[in-house]
């Protein structure tokens, strides 16, 4: 994985499911705003952030069988990316059927989402969002990547990938700051 600016990386150590906040699962500790999160072991497993705030510098999911779930079933939940890259070969779930609050894959800078993976949004009875946090950071959705489901993309957005609004009777919204 390319590392602009030489940011250090912490790797999810075993291809088994667990909480993002379990420090024993990361080789360099739980990701922080200055530490890149890399999830890449083979085998079907998921890393979960539920009812909490997590952050990393860059985010990388390097295996098509790995996933990251961001679920807000009791409190708003955010995975904040401080750097400029989300590289995704797996699946990032934002929200889900039991989502009742705001689930957010948020960017704290201009960001490119790349890779052959997908982001699946399901607002449930809450909200599922991808995009800039508290400011209109620019998102580039790269070729070969897919976003699907129902939810909201916020801030300035360039789509070179596939967006599939495939939940009948539900919305997939594009919103800007002060515009819709």
C-alpha cells in the first residue's frame, strides 16, 4: 500500500472478526488520526465499529473477503479518515437494518476512494452517510469501485466508479453544504 507522507501503518493481525477498539488485534495499536488502518488477511471476517467514534489516517481494506461495519444502533457512529485515501478491495458497510442513528464514513480532508471493493449503505431508520465532515471536503470515487444501497453522499463529489441506488422505495441522496 502506498503511503503518502510516510504515515505509519497498523495491521489487523488475524483474519477473524472483532471490534476496531480491541488493541490486541492491531500490530501497532488501535488506529488513530496519524496511523493508517490496514485490514487485509484472507478469509471472511469483519471489523466492527458500533456506537462509537474511530479514526485513522488512511484506510485500507486489502482483501475481497474482509469487511468494515459502521453501525449506529444506540449512538451516532463515525469512522473518520484524516488522510487522503480509502483503498477498498473488500466491503465497507455503513449502517445496516438495525441502524437507528447516524452512521458515517467521514473524511477530514479531500479524499479518493479507490479499489475493486464496495461501500454498502443502509440507513435503516437512521442515516447512512459517506463524505466530508464539518466542511465541504472533495471526494473522488474511483473507477472500479462501487457504492450501493440507500443513504447520503455529502460534499463535493466526482464519480468515476459505479453508484447503484438499488433499494426500492428508499433514497440515495447527494447533498452539499447548503445545497441538495
